[in-house]
């Protein structure tokens, strides 16, 4: 049995039989917002979405997404489309992924803490375990064909009985959209309660934003490279590393060529963009 409060108990505790868990504190950070919720809170949100047949997005923010968002805002004067910004405007909840967001939020006076930060690289197994106990159908879209094949074997052996399907992220998403149509149809036929989209930022957010009305799932979660961690393609950082705020250093050491710009350049550009936007009002 799950150690989480059931939805009926949660609603009884709030004296509202129709209550939705949307009253979590919202922290405004540098022109965007995050939801002060824990991993267990996210599981409750998914339960409510399934029970009430909702269609919700759970996004996530870290310093990289803040950089991408600020860069898009900076280019707003020369661009008529803002898909990354529009995605976050559409999202119903935005989880905190990265201690940097906690530090910035607390510096701005928001009541958020370490417990409100979680990363799917460490917690995907916990969510899959909860999904198995709860009978959720889970679909994962993203990663490479070889990673998807490995994960299908892992799911069968480590999470037997979990209704799970996956499709790699290497398909044509624009132009000739026949592949995109096939992926949407595959998702629709499986009708997942929970859809993870792990294509990396900003591709995953833009894909969801463009196809949102045709995605048949109760909850859509952006999850980056979490499937690669589950498959062992990428090394999973120890939980204490993430809690100490050093996950960026662990990832930089293990993937230096891929992540050097993100961790050594983007933070300075981000605060440069923020300062420039603030000076312009």
C-alpha cells in the first residue's frame, strides 16, 4: 500500500469534496514561477488528474531553463513566436529541479526549501513504483531507440505488471509530419495516465506546446534525460549530491563536452539577461 494520503482523505482534510491540489505556494522567480511541491505532492496531483479526468502539464525549472527563457525574452523584439515562454504559461504546475532555483527563491523571500526540489534522474524509479501500485498506465517519449529497448527490459524485470510503453525521441517533429502523427496516434491508442516527455530543453517543451490539444494523457511531465539514467546510459548522481547543490558539478565531470557551456557559461549569461531586463523595466 502507498504511504501517501489518499485523494479522498486529502479532500476530507481540506473540507472540500471537489478540492484540487492547486493551492501550493507559487514562487515568482525572474519573470517566471515555480510550484513549491514535493515529489509526494506531484504523485497526489497525478492521482487527482486521473480521478477527475484532467489534462494537466507538470513542467520543471532549473537554471538552464531560466537561461533559455531569458534568452527568448531578450529576442522577443525580433521574433513573433515564443514557444518556450508559451509552454510555461500553459503549464499547470512547475516543479523545482535544481538547488539553484531554491537558493534564488529563498534570496527573493519565498518560503521554499530542499524538500521542494527533486530531479527525475533520482526519482523516476519512485514514480514508476507508485504508478505500479496505483495501476497507472505510463508512456515515455524520448531518448534513443537503444535506450528505449534497454528500459523496456528493465520495466519487465523490475516493475512487472506496470502498464508501460515507450517511443524514442528521434522522429521528425516538423516539416513532413507523418512520423509525428504516428507518435501521437501511438500515445492516443495507449491512453496513458502519465506521459513523460524526455527530449531535452527546449525541444520537449516546444513539442508539448505545439501538440498539446492532441496529446491524450491525463498528466504530461517534462523529464529530460531521466530514461537514460534509468537505463544506465548516464551515471545517476547520488541523492546527497543533488541535495547539496552539487549535481551540476557531478554532471559536468561525467559529461564535460556536453555540459561545459550549460554550467560554466549560461549562469553568467542568465544573470546578465535578468539584469538587462530589470534595467529596461
